[in-house]
C-alpha cells in the first residue's frame, strides 16, 4: 500500500490539478490538508473544464472520497457555492463522497475584510494575498479564538465562541475606524447554513485510520507551493500555512509514518503570482511568450502570472526541505518555440557565488541568477506520450534538469489533457 503526497515545488500554479486528477484514478481517497479557497485547480477531463478552489480534485471522479482536513481553513459560504457550481456540471457531492474535518477553522466575513484592509494599507509593501481572509483566519486559529466546524453544532457554544473572537476583531476595527461586527447577525447567518455544513462534518483522523486499515490508497493534495510556505518560503511574501508535505500529517490527522511517497509538481519554467522576489523573472518578450503559450492566469483570481526561466537552485532546495521522492515535470510543450532555453544553476550575491536561496528578504531581491544555456528543440512536443518520441534537445534538457535538482523525474506532462503524460514511474506502485 502506498499513500502519496502531492505538492508544488515552486510558487504554486505548477499544474497540480491535472496530476492529482491523473493519480486519482488509482487513489481511493483524496485529502486537502492546508490552505483554503485561495488555491485554484483547473482540471480538463474529456474536454470538460472544472475550476476548483476548495474542493479536492478527486471530487470530479465517481467512487472517490474527498476530504478537507483540519489544516484547511473553510469559508462556509464559498464552499456551499462551489458545491452548487459543480453540481450544475453533473458532479454529485454527498456525505458519502465528501467530508470535512470537524476541527477545521471557518473563514468569516470579518477575516476577508481584514485581509483587504491590510493589503490596501500596505502600499508598495503589498504581500499579494488573494484577499480571501486566509491569513486572518489562521491568525485566529493560532490565537485559539477561531470558530471551528464543530462549533456550529451548539447555539450556546457558538454564542460564546463568537463573543471571544469578536472582542478581538472589534477592538482592532474600532482602532481603524471601521464598523464593528454585530454578533447576533453573524450568529444568525452561521446557524442558517450550519445544517448544510454539518452534514459533511466527521472526525477525519478516525476515518483516515479506518481507510488505511482497509488498505485504501490515499492521495494528499497540497495547495500553493513549497516556496510559499510560511517557514521555508520567500517570507514575508508567502501564504499563511505550511505548504511542505510534512503538513499532510498534521493537517489531516495522519501519522507521518503513513506517508510512503512525496511527488513534487514542477513546471519546466518558473512562474509566480503576486509580489515577492523572483530571481529568474523575464520582463521581456520571452517572458510574455511563456505567459501566452502557458496561459498563465490564476484559476482563482485571474491574475497574470510572472514568468521566468527554470530555477534549478530553488527547486533543488525545495526537494531537500520537502523530502520529495520524484518530480512530475509539467508544461514542457510551452518551451517548444524557443531557440535557446536557460536554467539557473547558481546565484551571485554581493559579488559572491552561492548555491541556495538566502533567508533574508533583502538578499532574495538582490541575488542575480547564473545560467546554463541549452539549445531549444523548435518542434512540437504537445501530446507526446512516450519519452523516446521527444526531440533530442528536449531529452537533453530534461536529463540536465533531473541531474541538477537531484530527484528522479517520474512523469512528464505535455498538455493539459490528462492522458498526455509520459509515465516513468507510478508513485502508487513503488
């Protein structure tokens, strides 16, 4: 039995949706373990496009169980809206195929407002959040004042919990000359939707243990990417949760010894949404071309992604931090038209060469990439499903990338279609 964790090895948007859907055909259970509805996945199945934000990718496949773990922060209204949207596309969402951890924290309207207030006040120092209340909700969780799914079961308990969290937020809102939140109105709104949320609520840790006892294959689906991890990413330009694969254990209630394989999704070039350092960013026609060919716009926000050359130094670092066993290389076909392709293999900082991303934000903005250049292949790789059918220069680039980052490439994606994938090794059978 293998249980597999899938994470992005860059700044997110690496194509996890397709890979998770592809692996879902073998998995019995798909689990989200961190993040919220700020993390979008686009799935293309038999020409039909599904845009998911909070629901695990497994929800679109019959016979699979999808789970939101305790590490996920849930906007209950956004969740119910997404369920209704996907039902209109012919997908069933029932307590039999979807469950939520009763310990998950809820994103409430004042969290989103606080997110917006802070971003607007930051000026040039904007983090680049999606303004969906993710960070403020995680703050309340750590501050031991969040409203959790289980709190919706008892009106009196909900009353007490709201009193506690609003005493904190209203004090801040008063200081910012913002209108205070009325407890009674918010409680009324929560109680109205409570039955719809609670029907999915379960002790997820217990259910996962039960699935493992029954030899079910479990796929843990990460959101964003390792470089957005609050501890290991380009802080402070990061998300508010730990995105590394170790979080699959804490964010779901599974022991770390239950994880057998870690798959890192890696784009054949690099992109980033929002603010923050980006050593290999291309502010030129090549960067624009990568964005056009790769359709680099966010699933959730539709924001244009910044594009640049593949940063081998960063990916090698995230592999070491994450314990990644294998790499799923995506969007190789986006490079098809380039005369030459570059890979960052070292940095220069203050006239010294370094082999890792420094922790200080100031240094991250000042490092300069040192590149190795490869000849492009100038031929079509879209839809190729066998490694031997790739152009020779594409093979050379892939082998060089694999050697530099120090991890085996387990699959190569050559289009958004699920079946346009070159499989080298199957994570579920290793």
